[in-house]
C-alpha cells in the first residue's frame, strides 16, 4: 500500500512522492525518477510490475515527481532531485521505516539523466541505475534536430507554445505535453527549452564532464537501436566512469529500442532486471 507525501513545498508549488514499503524492516530504498524528456510524466508512471519486483527483492520504493520544463529549467529540476535525497536522509525516517544510509536512484531516459546527475550532488546515493539515460546534453544528438522525430508529423510551433503553462508544472500528462517535446526535437530546440545557459555553463549539468572518483557505483542499461537517446550516451558514461576509477557496468540490450523495459515478459528484459537486483543487493544490502 503506497503512501503519498509532499517532499518539497514552496509558495508556488508542492512536489509529491509515493512511498511503497518493503515487507522487511530497515530495508534500503530506491528513488525512482520518471522520464518524459523533462517535459511530461509523473510519479505514477512507474510500472506496477516493476514496483512489485523491487519490493519482492527487499527494497522500499520512493517514486517522485519533480518540476517540469520548459516552465522550469534544468538547474531547478536538479535541485528538486537533490531535495528528494535530502528529505529521505533527514525527514522521511520520521514517517517511514527504511535505511537512510542505503539509497539508490533509478531512472529511465530523462529520469536516467537525472539519476546520473545525482551522482554529482553533495548528498549522493549509494548506487545509480540508468535505463537509456544520458550524460551529455551538449552533444549533437541533443542540440540538433532529431532524424527520428523529423520522420513524424511536424508539430506546429503555435501548438507547442500553446501547451506551455504560465504556472509551475510538477505533473505532466503525456497527452498534453508530448507535442512540446516533439516540436523541440524536430527543430533542435530541446536544449533551449530546458535551459537558459550557454553550452559551457550547460556542461556543469552534464555528468559525463563533472563526475569524479567519488561518484557512486553505476549500472547503465541501453538498447543498441535506441532512436531517441543514442546508445553511445551510455557507452561514453561507462568509459568516463572507468577512467575515473568508478565501479560501473553497461548492460547492452541487442536490438533494444527506447523504453525496452516496456516489454516486461521478454527474456532479455527479465535477465536485465535480475542483473539490476544483483547490482542493488551488492551495493545496498552489504554491511558498511
């Protein structure tokens, strides 16, 4: 049975998360960050079978919302993720039973990016799992029009602009927000919509360039034919982590597309999730 809490509240917004309790006491906790190009999605996006899978393996789950672009830019979005980790460290144990010293962050796509970014925070998780995430938002794939999205029906600028709110958004239904992302990727405007920074400043929000030897152990999962986020993004992260002396593993999904884990019954996907559990147990269930 999940419990919904507000982990961050300011004058113009509040941000919620769902806590799913494990059946064992003082268990580690997984922070799940949804994807959606930073434009859409919510804590409800975590699939029930995945929640149950982690619970059965002995992990609590904390699925979070965060402020969304383009109404909110990357630096403030990153602050929301950092504040969720701070809340779990300092506040959450007053309400829930979990081990605040054993936190992993898991995310997919934009959530994978934010998960990777969490490894650069002052309060770091003990482990990171990135599903088809990215470590570099200054590369051509992010800055230039996407051939994949350009094959789709063109989204008029007027429509994309009309869907942007004049209020802070923390929950974004895909039906109402996906067109903003499509337009941005079709026209090479994605980074302009999620950031007001120039490329040099933006590098400070690229884990590929800011990671160091204190970065947490990291598991990367990516399909080889991902048309949204290039497979090479995870390859580059793995190489950079190895160079920095950080324990990491890249699980390659042959012919895997974006959001390959939607195919839950696929044997390759099941094996990948078994590897995720092994990784989490190694880094969160071991003794200090």
